[in-house]
C-alpha cells in the first residue's frame, strides 16, 4: 500500500516534476537566453502560487523567524539556481547538466550536519553514493561523441548544486519552526521573482538578448513544473530528513534522460546509461530503507 503523503513518495514526485521541467526549458532555450527564460519561469510560478494562496496559505501560525529564513532562501533559490540550471542546460545539454547537479545531496547533508545535527545512517550514505554514481554514469558519452563545451562550464551546475543543497537544509531549519511548506515556497518564490526581475530589468540590467514569444509556453510550463517540484520537496522536508529527501530528489537527471530520449530524440540508451538508471534506483531503495 503506497503512502501518498510519505516523504519518500513526495520526494519521488518532486524528482519527476523537476526532471520534466528541465526538458521543457531545453525546448524554450532554442529561442531565448537562460536569463530571459528565468524571467518567464520564476514569475509564472510566483503568480500561480499567489492565485492558490487563498486556498492553501494559512497565516494563523505565522512565525517571523521562519518567514525570514524562507525569504533569505528566496534571495538565491530558486532565482539563482534557475538561471544557472538554464545556462548549464543550454551549454551542456539537459542530461549532462542535471547529472553534474546531482551532487546536491552531498551539499545538503553537509549543511544539515552543521546546521541541524542531522547525521545520515551508513545505509543512507551508501544510497547517496549510489544515486550520485548512477546519475554520473548517465553522462558518460560514447567513444564517437566529443564534448563541445570547456571544462570550466562544470562550475555552473556545481554552484547550482551547492546553492540548492544548502537551501534544502536551511529550509528544513525554517520548517522546524513553522511547518507550513506552502508558505515556505510562496515566500521564497515571491522574493526570487522580485530579485530576478530587478536583475533583468533594473538600472543595472545587462543588454537584453533576442526574445521570441514561441519560447514563452515552454518556460511557463517549466515554471509550473519547478513550482510543483518545490512544493512537493518542501512538503517532504516537513516530515522527512534532509538526507532522505535530497537523495531521492537527486534522481531527477534519470527522469530528464528518459524524457529527453522519448521527446527530444537527443539521448541514446547505452550500457552506461542503463547502468546509471540501475544504480540510481538501487540508491533510492537504500535511502528509503536507511
């Protein structure tokens, strides 16, 4: 019997949403830049959350300290991470970019140990290693495929992973004070939307790149999927450990790989990719048992 409200199931659902969002953004990146796409994606999610707030936002237990934590997270996540993800996606391709970003659990667990004193079990650590190893295997290219981007580009998804992992642990800290996952996502997205629009259109904005309306639906869809993934992830963090949630959510590159192979036709199954999927699934099983 599946427990639909368990942290494990919510984390798995978040991974599916986040993996699908990367594929949608890849389609949009054919026409506009990563920053322009983020200016569509993040505000779309913020607007949708505002529309849902009369039904899901409960201010009766408002905690100033927790709200401040969620707002602090919003300064960097999802705004900065969205831009970095889109840029890495554009330069490296959806599977490789999301695979490098799969080291998120390592950052999340490290911050959780320092901030929350939340040390993972040996089985959970083994599961994290399997998940990271599995998604790394997905990015191994065949002998006939050459890398078209410089090595420094690896820093883009790695910085995104560090910010995302830290945000998960800090969010857990805020949710321990005020366990309202909808409020956490709403506050974070409102701050992120304001930051990203100010960065793009404010007095210090860089020269804007070409814009094509046909990219709007794809980035709006990416925003909706990312928002759903955030809601599910924060709901999972409310009742689950950082190590468990971060590790299961980290399988989203496997989802990206499968969807890319099915819809973008730019991914070809190999021995390494099949091994990666198997390792990833084994890691998730270990994490849920730990």
